C-alpha cells in the first residue's frame, strides 16, 4: 500500500511513495548498527556539534518547513512555524546541557571507587505521529542521538514528505551517514524490526491502541520502550479564576492544531457558579476565530489532517446530541477540504462518547461541577492521565490540588504544553517513560555501575 501525502485543504494528492521492502528495511537497520559502533565512541561533546548546526537549520528553514506541515497535515502556517522554532529550542537545550547530564556520577561506598556511567543502548526505533510532524520526531531523536544512540524513524503514513525532510536535515547538520534514517514503511515492517532484534529500543507517540500493540511487542522481546499516548486532559476552572484569561487559554488549548493534540483541553470542567458566564465568553471567542486556508497567515483553524477523521468526529457529536447535549457552533468552514465545523457541547452525561473517548478535533466539551471535590473526581474519571490544567487565583490551593490529579503534567493558570527543559509523559493509559529534560536524555541508556575494589 502506497504512502500518500494528501493536502487536507484541497484534497489533492501531493506525492506518493512505495513502502520499503522488508529486505531494504533490514539493510537500513544493519547500516544503523554499523554506524552505532562509531557514533557511540565519540565524546558527548563531539556528538553535540551537529546538534548546534541542527538548531541553526531549523531557524533558517522555519518558513519552508512551516509551509510543508501546512500542506501535508493542514496546520495553520503560523502554528507550524512555531513548531519549527520549538525544534530549534530543543536543540539549544541539549547542546547546552547534555554533556553535563551524561557525565559519570561518583558515589561513595566501601569500594576504592564507585561510579555510574550512561552508555547508549544502540539502535532506537521512533514511531512518530503526524500532528506535530517535526517536533515529535525531533524531541525523540535529538536526546537519543546526544546519548550516543542511532535512530530509525518510522513516521506516520500521511506525512512522508516531512519524514524524508527529517533525514535530510539531520544529514545537512553533519550527523554521520546512517546515524539518522527515515524508513518509509507500514506498521507490520516496524513490528518486524522489533521482533527480529534489529532495534534495541522503541519510542512511540500515538494512540492507546498503537501503544498497547507496540508496547506488548517490545515487552515480549525485552526491548526498552517509551510510550507517549492519548490524553483526555481536564481543564478545571474554579469559581475564583480570571475568566477572561481562562477562556482565551481554553480556546487555544482546545482549538489549536484543529484540536488534534494529545494535550489539548479535552474536558473543560467549570465551577457551577461561573459556568454560564464562561460558556458565553467561550462561544463568543470561538465565533471570532478565522477558519480557512492553512497557508494564510491569518488563519486560526485549519482542516483536520485526514478525511476519515471527519466521520469519527461526526459520530461522537451525533451521539452526544442524541443523548441530550446542546451544541453551540463556531464559524462555518470553507466548502472544501477536510473541515469540521468547530463546536461547543454542554449538557453532558458520562455515557456520551465525547466523555468516554478522546476527541481529536475541534469539539469543545464543557461540563459543570458543583464543588472542589466533584471537580477533582470528574478530572480523574478517565483511563488516561497525560496533562491537566487548574485555573484559580489561589495559587497555593492550585498547587495542593495538583498533587491530587492523576496525570504526568499539571499546569496552573496556564495551558499544558511541552518544554525541552521539563519532563513530559503520562500515567495510566497515557503511557510510561518520559521525554525531554534530563529525564528524557537518560531513557535510552544503560545506567551502568562500575566498582573498583580496594
């Protein structure tokens, strides 16, 4: 089955590629293994030299790469350019910090000398999603490479042009041949790499279903894995919150990237006493968004990335309406492309699909809570635990409540967003392991103890 790049705004086929054969895929993995033997022996400082160049290239090609993301998966170009800037910041962070983080750690024991070193594991397979096509791949690869591993990228099937460009940019930055390779393959070929001992670790960002399948396979074959999966993030607005700021943040968190983000505000839970005021302000703000061509720099909301997503969103919305929900519509989208009209739902019940499933599109779910205890109960009433936001003027209370939320990230009076300096990941069915920061740098290393006797 060919890998196709289809413009979500026009519906036109931009490019298509035949997937690599099993033989070609195996050959690439063996070349990566050979490259690893040289790459791992370089000092950390030498491995970081191309990281600095990579940051420079991302900045110089921000507009080019932003347009590519807009054409290939429909992201408004301003948002896409911000994604590229973030890739550069990621490179800056690891270029400045990785050498210190990976230094051997001395530990006092009864031995003459005891210390811990951080050796790379080998060939790491990255199975990456389409929604942040540059950022997701970069945030996996850069720390893995800095630690001395080599990378094989299996990108989402609908962004093959971005996948190819990722290999080019790492090569242009000065990473040796075969240290970073893109594999244009389907899911089965990725599974074979894991099954046949051609990779030493797996990092996946994707759905809970994909994480379950790949995580199970990695576990069966005793491969280290990191899983960053779906989210159903609660956005909690307490009665004392600054409603205007909370509305602006909730709108951006829910509708950015057409709602196609694992850390979007999936369930906006508002204190009963301010619910109507919040809803009115939110619907008004939604109506002011510009929906249209992602290549237009004034566009706020573009199409969803793939045509089949429209049917899923329609099913979720129809189910809610049949069960008694009320809908408030946002701007009418263009009569072309893969657009789903943005909507706000109220009058929700726990049996609705929008309350049980991850909604990956521009549907905002607004629920009310009678008090603090109910707010926390509703926030935790999900199998997922990626991020959460708390909005209150009582910051001390917010920090106390943050410890009661079952998630890997809690934002107080701001939105959940990843930062290269902070660990990122989830609990429950949102996955395991951490990306970014010094925690992410050490995910794919052998934490090796060395002891010298007296």
